[in-house]
C-alpha cells in the first residue's frame, strides 16, 4: 500500500466543504476526520463578461458627452458604443476618426479603455478578486492559471504586480522612442501625447491612432524608427508576459516550457510566411508595395505580417490589397496572438497544438505532441472546441451581414474576422455599414474578445474526472 503524502483533500458538497486530514504520524491506519468548512465564494467566468460590459457602458456614456468631442456636441449613442467597445476590446475598428472627432478628453477616455481592456484581459480574474477584497481561492487559482497557461497556482498576486510593472516600463520606453521622431515635426505637447497614445495602443494591440483622416501609419510608411518600434510593441504585447518571463528565466532553448516553444515557433513561422506572401503578391501592386524601394518593401511587408496579429495598424490602404493577400491576412487575423496576451484570435497556442496534432496523426502517431512532450487529450479537445465554435460564429456573422449590407462578400468576411480577432484592420467599409451592421460588428468584437477565454474557462470548470469508459467502436472517416 502506498504511503499517503497528502495532508488534506477537499470535497465540495453543496453548501459546505469537508477537509480530510491525515496525521503524518500514522500514514497506514488512521481515523478519518471530516472538518466542515464554509463554502468559498467562487467567481464565474461570466463575471469577466459582466465586468467589461460595465466598463464599455461607462465609456459609452463619457464618449456621448459634448466634453469628449471637438465640435462640443453630443456624439450619437451608436458611435459612442461602437468606439467604447472597440477600445475596451482593443480592436481598433472605428466609425468616426479618432484624431479629428474626439478632443483630448475623448482621446483620454479611449486610451484608458484601451489600457483597461489590454491589461485587464491578462489579469482580469485576479484583479476582480483583489478589487473586491476577496481571497483568491483554489477554484479561482485554477481558472486563472488555466487562462494564463500556468502550471503553478502560487504567487498570482506577485505575478499581477510584475505584469503591471512590465507593461508600464515597456510603454514608457516605447513612448520615449516615438517622441524622438514626433518631437521633430510637432510641438512638445502634441508630440508627447501622440507618443504616449501610440505606445499604449501598439502594446495593447489596439490599432487606434490620433494622426487623423483614418490614415493610421500611412504617413510613416518609410520611417524605419516608427515602423520597427510599433512592430516591437505589438510583438511584445501579443506574445504574453508568461512566455517572455519563461524566456528570461530559462535562457536556454532546451529549458523553455512546451507552451513557450509552441508560441515562439508558431509565431516565427506565421510572421515569416506572412512577410514572404505579402511581398510576393503585392510586389508590383501600385496601391500598396509597388512604388516603394526594395528595402522598404521588405520593411512594410514585415510590418503588415505583424499587424494582423491583432494590432490593426496599416501603412497602406488595405482596400487596395489583392484578393489573395486579403485572404492570407484573414487567416493571420483569425489565428491572432498568444493566449494570456493583449492579442485576440483563437491564439497561436491553439493553432500550434492543432497543427501539431494533425501532423502527428499523418505520421501515424497515437499520441500527439512535439518537442519531446505529449499533449493532454483534454487540451486537444478544448482547442478543437474553440476553433470549431469560432469558425461557426464567423460564418453566422458573415451570413447575417450579407443580408444587411450591400458590400462585396470578401470585404464583409474580412471585416468580420477583423472584429472577431480584435484586429482593427478594415477595407474602409466600417463607417458606411448600416445600423444593423454596426450592432453586429459591436457584438462580434465583444464575443471575439471574451468568447474564447470564457469558453476555455468554462470547459476547465466543467471538467470532471471520468469514472468509467464506454466500449470503443470504430467510425468511418474520409
């Protein structure tokens, strides 16, 4: 008989929890003592939805007020709701130009929503409990650890603090680098505000800009400093703090966690392929890369491969892209960035796991895995569920939009995936959508931002150990 090395085992029964205590002095034969404990207040994954819905509501009210617009007039409720949702969900799709419609106060509200939406997505569950003054229980630690890809439950409060410090330091450095350039073309106040806004927006993969006239970074297409700093901030925000911390502490490739290896390798492959495909397909396109010199073409192609990670910035008119490039961009937007980051999409972790599972199946391997490790079957099931439901949602939204909008199907498809992946790239049709179309895109942005996370948390919460198995029987495939 094995020796018991557990001091306590928790059983939840309706309104109470009983703890099984086993004295260390006699691990073989001991009387079992059940000690009733009060039930801990749990936090449902839906609490994240309610919390961010409240933030969007507050943002909508503030943006509606005359104090937020340059004209000094009220902004329509729909436009304010769309902007607030896009900012909180760090998407970047807009119906009014951020630089010309909103004044400094309105832009400040948008910036605050971006920061709350980006930082809150990585640490929202923990911050919820801390703000309410509640103790972080076992159930909450399990949910938070799963959402962040952690293996250990301890030190979550310290982790939140380290994430906040990392975000602040990164955004300050980014703003300082931007200021070096913007200070040469604008006054000190304008240059500083543009630098801070762009740094926060880029790190949080939001895609908002205040340059005016819906031009994003088109005026800085050949500016190496602005392009590379923006791309770096987007990459750091979309790779997740957990991966960066693992790289910093492990320092050697063979010591990286499996999650880190999948994120880095999948991201590298997607960025490389995206850059090559965009460079080849748009090389001679007069509306995009055609007029640029070869080094600039490589720079812009690389940036446009980084941006669909859910950043939403662009250096040329997306509507001028060829259809094949639009479709490739759609695929990149659907995949998105890393789990637990500021990015959206189904996540590179999910895509990497499923791609590896498919490859393992083609090689005839019974158990899927990579880098000398095997995947837990439950995680593969969750990844499949997230992808399948995400594809279903996108399909339904596109179908509905084709009935409400008189726009090319590919543009509607692009807009839908951009909203779902919280990217913010647009072919230019966003302001011209009908009221129904705007409401559908608002809902898609919200679901796209919190749907995959909430679904994953619910799957973890509902997971129960299997006490029995049914007989196996083959099913025809292909």
